[in-house]
């Protein structure tokens, strides 16, 4: 009887150890055979026509490759209404791509663990190509469209106020109405997130307004790959996968390794098989590959890397690597 009790106790301990190593989220992901990600719809980052695509979706695909061996075993949820954020509050999604404003405004601070930056977004201003304005300050006294209520209405007001300049504010509550107003030049400039401005620039509308984005950012903020607070092992898997994508952008030289070898990680205690990083890079490419096909030269948006460039090229994207 005593021997049976000891064996059952040991089995329980081993089960707990195994569960701690794998983590409940990884267990759930493997049982369902899919990684559930979610985020706010943004051009080039997460949008859906026939299917979901974008940089965030590709990061989700990288995570699926790491843990399930396939980039196709993903599902993506849109966060727009307060109800849709229940997927974050309840932990029914596995990875959440969020800004700090989205975390704060939806009372998610105690629900999510901020992870690595996957994109550096900004609020910017766009004008027609024939506009005399070369900088945002040149729009003093002119009309600017923006969405309200939104973080953009605060940043554009603050930008002009701290320079002791004024402008004609033209707030809108509907995206489509605001874009239409700009394209018929009811307002002479439009302030919005950089990714949305790039889409408006790429689709000039019936009036064929050709536009250019002014060089200054009103504000800059990260979009982070966040996870729930209750599973450190899953958070580590997501973090190491994103860091792998960023570090793999480093070129191979005589002095240090590049590609997947820039951050060689063998971590079976997290349930990742040997060679998982090579699989990830083969499936989705490195961060530069992901950026260029979704936002850069190989996409309709044609956005430059800017602050999202690798730190080697003067940007803010920096993952750990072997020094």
C-alpha cells in the first residue's frame, strides 16, 4: 500500500514538472494544433481580404512554426470593440499585438506581459505632392483632418501647442469620411498612423490625389507581442521567436555569425525541437524579409524602414545576439 502511494505521488510530481516545463498555453496550442493571435487592424500589419496577412500575422506564423512545425497553423482575431478584447482578458488568444494605449484604455495592464517590439508605429502628417509644406510646422494656420476620439487628436494638438502654433482642426469620427474630405481637399493635410497614411497614399481615390508624408513624426510608439501573465514559459517562447527574427537580420561576417546562427538557441525545456530557428527562418524569413513583403519595397505601401530598421542600420530594432 505504502509503495503504491509513493509511486502515485512520484507520478504526480513528474506530471507537474512536465507541465511546468511545457506550460499550459503550449499544451493548449499543441492540443488544438493552432496558435491564436490577435490585434487591431492596421495596413501592412494585420488585415484581411480573402485571408489574414501582414507583419503581425507573419510573426504569428513564425511562432506556429517554432511550436507546431508549420506556419499555416494560425488563426488571427481582430480587436476593435471592447467585447473583442475579451480574448485578451480571458486568455483565449495566445499572442496579442498591442500598443500601450490599447493596453491601458481596455484595462489590460494586469492581464498582459509586454513582450518585444514587432513594429515601431508613428503618428504622421500627409499632404498632396503640390503642397508648399515641407515640414509639419509649415502647416501652421492650415486645415488638418484627424480622427476623434483617438490618440492622434491629442498628438497633433500637442505638436502645434508646444511650438506655439495654431492650425484649423477638422476632426472626424468616421475613417471613410475623413479620407474623403482629404481627397477632395476639404482639408489640406491629414494626420493619422503612418501605416494608414501609406495605404491612403497608395489608393488616391477618384480625384487621384498624389500625396507625400512629411518627414517629422508627431509621436512614435511600439507595437508589442504580448502574452498573458500566468505562463512564463509561453512568454519566453514568443520572446525568443521574435528575437530570432530580428537577430537573424544580422549579416554573416568574419567576426560574428549572422542569420539564425546570430542567436543559436537549443531550449528543449520549452518544448522547442533542435533546429527550430532554422525552420522559422525557412518558413517566414528574417525580420527584414517580413517587413519588405508586407510594408516595404515588395508591398503596395512602399514604406521605408525608418525607425523600424535594425540597430545596425540606425533603427530601433535590436534583438539579443552573441557579441
